[in-house]
C-alpha cells in the first residue's frame, strides 16, 4: 500500500502553498489536482510524476467526486505516494472528509495538510481584513450553495450576526443571499464586495451594498471562482489594498527559456503580481563529449549551463588545482560557488570577448585557454588566439535545441509580454508562428543586445531591453517599465 496526502494548495498565489504541502508535491509519484490549483505549483513535482486533472466547476458534482475517491484509492493500492491537491483548504467546503472516508474504507494511510483558505486570504489580497478593531470582532464563513436536499441557511440567525460574513461559491445564489439578509433585518446599505479570481493576477473586486450588489454583479459579468464579503470592513479596501498595486499585476508574461530556468523565472514574475505562462522554446542537453582540460592554464565559463555541464562531466575536481577560472555574469558566478570554487576573475561587462581578454592577465603567451560553451555559441576562438597570442579552444559540451510548438496561438492569446533570453528562443518562436504574424499588441522584452538584434532581424520591435544581461536584470527593467507606464 502507498500513502495519500490530502493537501490544501491555497487560494491561487504560488507562495501561499505551505512548506509541508511543497514537500508532499515533491515526493509524490502521482498528483490528483483540481481546476483551482496554480499551474506553477505542479512544476514542483518530480519529472516522472503522474499528473491527473479531475476538476469541477463546483462542489455539487457527486459523480466526479466518486471518480476522485476511486482514483486516489487505486493509485495508493499500486504502492504510490499520492498527493491529492485541492484549492484552498481540504476541510473548508473542500469535501476532503469524503476522500478520507474512502481511504479509511480501503485501509489506506493518509495525512491531511491544511491549506490557506480563501475565506481569509482572498479578502486580504483585496485590501479587506475580515476583522478590524472597532469594526468587526468576528467573522463567519458559509457555503453559498444549497445542500443536495435543497435546504438553505437560517438567515433569520445570520442577519443578526455583527461580524463579517463570508460566502464561498455563492455567485449563483447572490440575489438570494442579499435579499434574505435584508428580509431578516440586515441594513440594505451594508457594504458588500465580490472578489473574483482572488490572489491571482486576474483578481477583480466589485463593490456595492446589499441593495445594489446583484445588479452591479450582473452588469460587471462577475463569474466564479469568487467569494462574497459582507460588512463594514469592505470600506477599508481603499486604504488597505496592496496586491493590485504590484508592478506586474494584471499582466501575463510568456517565459521562453528552457524548462527549469523558465520555472525559476516564472516564480519571480509571480512575486511581482503577474501571471507567468511557461513555454520553453529551447532545450538544454549535455553533449556526449569527453572533457579534455589537460594542459589548460585557464578555464572560462559564460553561462550557468556551462558550469553545470562541466562539473557533471568532471571526474576529479582536484585537477583544477592550478587552473585560473573566469566567469561572465553574476548567475554564472553563483553557480560556480555551488561547487565550492571562487573564480579568479569576473569582468564587469557581460561579454564573452571581455572574459577572454581578461584571461590575458592570468596567462602567458602560448597558454591553452578552455572556453566552456554551447554548440551554437559565437565564441571566436581562432580570432582571439591570433589576436592575443594564446591558444583559445571552444569546448562545446552542451547543446541548445529549438523547441517548435504547434499550439503557439493558444499559449499567446492572453499574453501581454514575451520575454526572450536568447536568440535561439527568438528563432523558435518565429518558426512556431509559421505563416502567422506576431501580434503587435504583445510587447517584447530582451535580455541584451545580441538577442535584440535577433528580434529586430524579424522586423519586430523591442519594448524592453535589460541594461545588465541577466534574468534579474531583465526582470528589473520589466518592473521599471510597468511602474513608469
């Protein structure tokens, strides 16, 4: 028998996942998830983890719940670690209890990992505290659905509560909720906020009163997932709102790096309030080439991938004892430090040629200098050798493959900005477009001059270019661009 973790994934923001939830995802052989789970969370899973989507638009779907129960039992019986990933918290109208009953019946071990519930986190992200001194001393959470038997809440009692009222999944019954509260004595001028897609970059807040909110919601075409907040705390939104002021809020950024680095870049985008759509347009793989560093006096690295691939191939690190090592870029520097090695030099300019020139200060005429790079690198080893009286050798130990995607239209239809961190990704993007033209409404961000040159060669405009040619440098320029809009 395997084991099942029933994990709350939180309301939508990647970073609201708990540390224990993250561990359960990383250890899982199989993940069963629903539609409210942030796709970036799934990137934490093992490469060979089985991902099973079983989503539903509401919690009334008994048929699909039976299927979820069956699947998690079946996968656990295969001896797998199964993570059942649920939006919010498993026990806040999440039907986690029904899944536990199915596991108990099958005698399968389980653990519950609480999640941050939308009932408190989504109001926080919209600038509405569920309690506040002298305004609300309590809050009360209700489902916005009727039960299977059609029974409804006791609004005679609810209307008399003085604290904040929170209704989850209540858009379908909004009119009934508002009218029943007024009917049983709640003031018709009581403030109401509806928060749609809370804690995501598509968060939208509609504000009214019990008397007006139904009409406003129809006019604004509010759709689930959304929660309803009722009470005087709604009036604090103008002062407490913070999430919607983040620089990338409301923006969808397409990330085109290789998969692993795309995921890292996507995390940074979401920290700034944006949504990251990951579409790896390049793939980095080690080449079946044996390292030959015999006689080399210096070894140069111009990328993180070069450092990682080099040390994967290196059989004995002691052979580096007398070698001078140079790197380009702070990220390459940090990658080298992971192997307990500090470089001897790091030029200020992020250029391979500048790195090669800097190596002259650490070598002599005729010395062999190894430049670790990719199969498509523009390293000018022969030219530099002749120019500087050294023996530069380009050790092309990894390859950069273009990834052509057939569903490019679906990936970019809601994108506001495309980020390119290499010329290869630009080429792959244009090949993926085929006969179609780039949508001029989608802005383009480039990591540096070489990539910008590639973009412009296709007749495209570059809106943002990094001053420092690193991922962090590009993010900084993207942030500044939207702040100054």
